[in-house]
C-alpha cells in the first residue's frame, strides 16, 4: 500500500471526507465522490479497490505512520 502514488485530487477528496467525518457532517455527495475516485483510480492503476481505499485512508488519517 505504501508504494501507491495517489493523485493529489484523490488525496484532497479523502481529506475533505475525513474532515466531514470528524465534524459529524459527512455528506452523501462527498462519500460518493471519494468512492467514485477510488474505483476509477483502482481500475486505471490495475489495483484492488480495497487496497487503494485502505492505503488512501492510511496516508490521510495517519500521515506520521507513512513518514516513519
């Protein structure tokens, strides 16, 4: 997962979703946009959707773990 080079727009979408989750205000539009982005990127990169989603969440929610 650490070797995935995520596009900046997908990382930004996940950051927006994470901020909304933390505020208790996640919208369906944001959640859908993230999932659509994950699905599209996974298909384009030939990766599993779950691997992409887990890796993306890790770099957004636990950035210190990626730096170590």
